[in-house]
C-alpha cells in the first residue's frame, strides 16, 4: 500500500519543542478530531493517562462538535455528550509515546512536556465494496486520518 506523504501544518520554532506525525490511521475522523480538541494544552503524561482510561471504559471523551444524537455520559465536567472512542484513543497513545521518545532523544524532560498543537484531518479514503445478493456489490470508503502533535517543554 502506498502511503501519502504530507507535511506538518506548523513550523517548529524554538529549541525546547518536539513533534510527531502519523499518516492514514484507519480510525474515525470524527473521533480523532474530538480527541485532538480535548487533549490540546494538556500535559503529555496526563493525556496518555486519560486516554488509557478511555480505552478501559472508565472515562469519556466529551463530544463538542460531532454530538448529534450522542448520549450523555457520567463524569464529564462542563459538557454532557460523550463517547469512548477506543480505537482512536489507542492510536493517540502510540503517537504520544512516539513524541515523548522524540523529545527525550533531543534532550527534553519527558515529565514536563505540554501539548501545544494537535491536528487531526481526514486522510484519503480507500475504496472497497460490500458483497450483496445476486452477484451485486455496494461501494464503501474506508476512512483514514492524519494526526500530528507538537509538544513543548515547560517548567
């Protein structure tokens, strides 16, 4: 499979910053965008801990933009609608670990990393089909997402 090469949406300026990117992850774009909005400006360790609780089904991600017909979840402060996007959370956990390792490699302290930029946008759709009766088929698109994270060391 040929993966599309996309550039970062923002330039890194400064010495105490690190970044990471993953292209064409097969997760829901709506879930990825909601998680990106939620973890922005959080510490990297806090974000990973929260997303691990989402995967375990203990805490929910508040759905602020794509919240039509989304049920209320207990434990959300300041917002009612939410879900437990397990697959997208696992992709973010892997990416946050990668960004943390990138920061450690350039000499930053992993405990002091704050997420300053998160971007999740739709990747290309892979074509497929649903087999139907009588030899027919229905087309479908497998959605993918491009995610990038930039962190900064703070005190």
